[in-house]
C-alpha cells in the first residue's frame, strides 16, 4: 500500500502501480528479481529504484552500479536519472554495459593483473585479420588433415568458450573427450591459444576479453569493489556465464543486487546467454524476492493475446500473464504467400488501402515493415516504388564501422600503444 508521506517526499513513487512500487521500495539488502513483461515499465522501475537508493537510503551515487545490455539502454537510463537525481549525481553513477563497466575498471586497475592500462580494444575486423594470419600459417597442415576452417567460425567458437569461462586448455581437454569432431575442436583450441598470444603481443583485448579479464581482476582483488553497495542488472535473461559471475562479484561485496528480466524474451541463446541464471541466482543468494510486472502499457489486447498464445506453448516457462488497459483493437493477421513478389504486392496494396480507409488519420510514415535481414528488402522496395509509396531503409554502416573512422582510430591506438599491430592497417 502506498505511503502518502513517501509519495510527497519522493514524487517519482506517485506514478507507479502496486507491483512497480513494491519493486522500487524493496529493502536494499534483499536480492531482487523483477520479472518484467514487455511494455510493463521496467526502465522506469530501474531508474526509480536507483533514485530511491540515493534519496531514501542515502547511498552515494558512486556506490551504485547499473549494468545494461546495450549502450542505447544505458544512455536512456542516464537521461532519465539526470531528471530524477540531477546532472551531478547522475554523472557519479557507475552506469554502462558489462563491457564498458569492465573496461572502466581495467583502465584503472589493470596493472594489478599485469595488464597495461593503455591496452587497445580489437574490433571484429582486427580479430578476423589476426585469425586469418593464424589460419594461413596452418594452411598446409589443415589441408593434409582435410579440415576447412573460416575465421568467423573459429572466432565464434572462441567467443562461446570465453562466455562460459573456458580457457584454451579447457577447450583442448573438451576436444580430447569428444568422439565426433574432436580433431577440428583440437585445432580450434590450438588456434585459440595462438590467438590469445597474438592479442597479448599487440597489447590488445577483444570484446570478450573485457569480461574475462574483468572477472579475473575482481576475483583476485575483491577489494576493488568494496565501495559497490548495490548492483542493478537489466535484461538479466540475456546474461551469459561470465556476466553472471561478474554480477556475483559486484554483489558479493555488500549483498545488494536487483535484476530485471523476462524469460519469455530470452533470444540470445545462440550468443551463449543462459536463461538458467534466474534459477542460479535463487541458488546462490538467500531470500530472493521475485516481483512480477504484468501490466502492459504499450500494446492492445489483441497483440497481447496473440503473443501469449505463442509463448504459452513453452511448457517449461515461468507461468505469468500480461494484461492491458488498452482496448482489444484489430486482431493480428497471419498471411502466407506463394512468392516474395506476391507478398510484396500485398504489403504495398494493404498500406494504400489502410490509408484510404482511415480518412486521413494515417500517413505513409505511420507504417513500418520489419525484415529478418536487409537482403529481403529489394522486392518490397520495388513494390513500394511501383505504387508510388515513399520509403526509407533504416540501417547501413554504423559510424565506427566506416573505413575513415576505423583508420582514424587505428592512428590513435598506435599513438597510445606503439605495440598495437592487430589492426593490420597500413599507416604511412
């Protein structure tokens, strides 16, 4: 039940529903799982809980660590917290992705695990160039063994190993125990070891190393985290083994931990995400309190009904529902077509029909077409162009993937770390 006095002292509480309020005001020392369905206000709950720790429980902002899954989510949280706490206090929070948070600590304390503080971070292209060089050196050996390996395949296996905390030696042991494909895995284990040596020689870490080395730093020197009184983790259902161990390191210092997740939205199993981390947390922390956010503020009743009919077929899912105060509205429609051209023609015709029937309420910019990958857009673009429907493709090269930006970064990395040769770019 809401305390009117608290609502006056802490205005951000007044807009919360009962479940949200319970999550925000839960005791800081209680390990908390906030199981939040889509559109249930989880970002508001996370930011309000951070604000409550500062304003109600008098935590210093730098004593709170908030970890998000993407930089975009981190920026959104920071923006909201500036409103709740003010620019100065919001700027003192340890807020970012797991990778950014680990990089921050490694820059400051890396020397404690014999890591130079000016280490470079190798991007995907740099890593592919290193692996290409290693594969080329083994080309004759691989050909004799009738083994064909691509850079991306090897790097993907190495990334999965790092996500589970597996070393090159551990992978080699696993290869020795396998009956099928053991030769290939044994070679990948050797490449894994050589790849790590190449990175160290270049004074560099790849993205997975940020987590691996961060975890090593925190385990060997737990005093570094003694000032962390509470950690909050967003999208907890998408954490992997290494990220879960990192969370435990932060929480171990003073016992304060709050996670937000939704098992129904766990989509990164292919990237080593462990949905079992929700159960692992109940095993590793005493007295875990689970709070369900089930009021959806985003979707119509028809959308929720269609979604629930799909996810409810998973017999192993945690039983929970979503409800909305929005009307049921138009039901979702599933259509199948014989060819991509017929499908594209239907989409184009349907957009024009809906605009005509809306009597001016809908415009072209009220419609979005979601694709599994960009290559599917060509046929649809042709149909839209044929019917005179203006459109734009969202995507293309990201800023840091542009060639000129990568060249500039290579110069800066070389200036900061003369040993950095991983990029393989020609610098005149």
